[in-house]
C-alpha cells in the first residue's frame, strides 16, 4: 500500500523519436514498481517523489504513462489523456518539425482535457548533447520555446539530454515539475473529498424534500 499523500497522473507526449521512452525508462529504472501494460499500447509505471510545498513536505505517487507504439497525435485516444494532472510535452531541439507539431499536440490536449486548472503542461526540449557536440545541429532556439510556453500557458521545463543526464539530476528535474503541478493543481485528493461532500449534500437534500 502506498503512503503517498497525493496521486498525480502524468503522461509523456510528443512526436516519435524525441526521446519519450528513454526518459520514461530512465526515471523509472531504479527500484520503482514496474507495471507495463503493453497490450493496449501504453506503458504505465509508478514512481514516488517527495516534494516541498507551502504546506510542507509531501509524498507524491506519480502514475507515469508512455505510449508504446504509434504515438502520432491523431491516433492517441482521449481516454489516454483523461484524468491527467501533468503533461510532459517533448520535442527534439535538433528537429524543427517536432517543435512545429507542438500546436497540433496542444490542440489535441485541449480537445481532450479542456482548458482548465486540473493539469499543467510542461515543455521539455531534448537532445541537448547533440547541440553541445555541434552547434549547427540546433534547429529550435530556446527563446522560441520559452515564448511558445508563455503564449500557450505552459511551464518551460528547459532543455536537457535524457541520454547524458544522471539519475539524480533527472529526479530533481521531475521533482521541480511535480512542485509546479502542485502549485497549479493542488491536492486532487482534496478535490475528490470535496466532490464526495457535495454528492452527500445532494443526496441529503433529496431525502429531505
Ligand atoms: P520516442 O519515440 O519519443 O519514445 O523516443 P525514444 O526514447 O525511443 O528515442 C528515440 C531515439 O533517440 C533513440 O535512438 C534514443 O536513444 C535517442 N535519444 C533519446 N534521448 C536522447 C538524447 O538526449 N540525446 C541523444 N543523442 N539521443 C537520444
Ligand atoms: Mg517511445
């Protein structure tokens, strides 16, 4: 049984080949519960992260999802997005088309989840190592990505190299992402409780009238 105070659903999306599965595997490789649902084309693993909030330290259970096969935005069903609190949107800084396709991804997110406060979309540019090796390989400027985040109310997660980043740094990166999600979404457990209260109030009313 998990003793986490909070549970967030987080999904990783973006074009093929940007590094989603590499990130998914790297962050969950260490002693975390492994729960692969490959038959439906989606991998799910659970990881636990402790975050700092204004209300103190909180243990968070993160149900992390990665598409296992055809991840083209049109083929991802709405049910994959449903209930997400965090959307990790990845692109490849050496492939401009993976950045240009972000508008389509956002459209897909908005039509699946609506534009509300139940989730935070985080943008992450990957394959920084290739640019560090050869500056000419850069096809997306960091400033353009930051502007894209401002316009689309996303959180800028920065540029990284899933290939080179060590596990501690990667965990810190995730920790900061979860803290941002908490700032926006808060405790979904509380929300469920308040929903239950509302339902009870309703049913009480019915009894009365
Ligand atoms: P996905 O299709 O988005 O799930 O992408 P994958 O995780 O399968 O990665 C696609 C390819 O990019 C693989 O060959 C990875 O090894 C490679 N890759 C992933 N992250 C990085 C990175 O940070 N740097 C470099 N150079 N290659 C990466
Ligand atoms: Mg993949």
